[in-house]
C-alpha cells in the first residue's frame, strides 16, 4: 500500500520563493561549517529536491540504521518470518526514542545481524550503503549517504502499511529530549520528527553527526543530513550545531511559529 499526502489543488513543482531563499542560506551556512555535510531536502507534494554536493558522500551511518531495523522487524513480523514479543517491541521503542544502543544490539543479534538485516536495507532505500573491513559488521558501522537516508524516510512515509507508518511517525515526533536536535531545529510549529546518529570516527578521531526526518503538515518535507565534522575537539557539539542550524534556517518561522 502506498500512502502519500495529497497535494493541494494547483500545487506547482519546485520550492516556493521563500523556501528557495532559505535553501540558499542553509547551503551557504553548511558550506561555511567544518567538514562536509550531505543534505537532501524533499518536498513530497511537488517533488522538488535540493541535494548538496556531498549528498552522495559515504559517511558512517552511526545510529540512523535503527530506523531501517525498525522497518525491517515490523515487516518481517507481518510476513510471519518472525514473531515480535512485547519485549522486542519495547526494544524497538527504546532504540527510536532514546537511540538506545543496547536495545539495538539485542535486536540486531536476536534477528540475524548483517546476514538478515543488511540484505533488505536496500529495499527501504539504502542502496548506497556498504560495510567495510575497517570495523565489525554491525548496525552502527555502515557507510551510507544522505541520499540513502532521504530514501529511507520517504519509504517510511509512502510505502509502509498505515499502522506502521503512523507508529514510526509518532515515535520520531515524540523522541526523548536528548534527541531533539538536527531536524528538530525546524521548530515546534513544524511538528518535526527525527532519527539521529552520532559517533567519533575511530579512524581519525573526528565526529560524525547525522539527522534524518520530516517537518511540516502531513510530513510534507523530509530532510536528511550527514555531517562529517572533521573536528576532533568538541566535534559532537560542532556537528549538532551544524545540523540543527541548517534545519532552523530552512524551517524556523516558516510555519508561523
């Protein structure tokens, strides 16, 4: 079942003039920040898309595959391939709500690890993703792109059965306080929802700070950002500021807040 919000009558392709100006300012800001930031902004009603030059750059996924794991487990349960328990469902909630690593480790191990999950992740839009021999093959050390995360969020919003779509939208919209940055920078009037991920890069000590989600009425806009700060000291704070400010430039005040 494909679920998309209906565009209003007379909707024209492309971003409106105000949002075009905001996109230009947000991209200029991103370009001024340390490291590189892959950005994909999508208007699901008109089909307009902005992709930064780094949208296809392979960057460590960190915790963002937890969203793909939740999708996969819910669909496998539907098919009868697995039978999720109440404990499993609580673990899914925890890895979406607080980005609980222990919950993700448990589900990854319990339900097949790379051999099971990774072969289906491309079906949810993560067609650029790859594992490397640099790190153990588990959910956090996957190289992926902002393009992948854009397609993953779009899959959640347009391809999932309604009950799963509504569940995940609610989870991402009500994440714990420590997850309210990145896409959340759009402001409360935008009713944002996001799945974030962050880690220091074990190879060089810099930080990776990612955020992917949606904003606006009927989740009209999706936004995926992957920031390789290339900063060692205060790298997390740098990446958090970068991703949150990008979303704020794009949407803070755009919906009347």
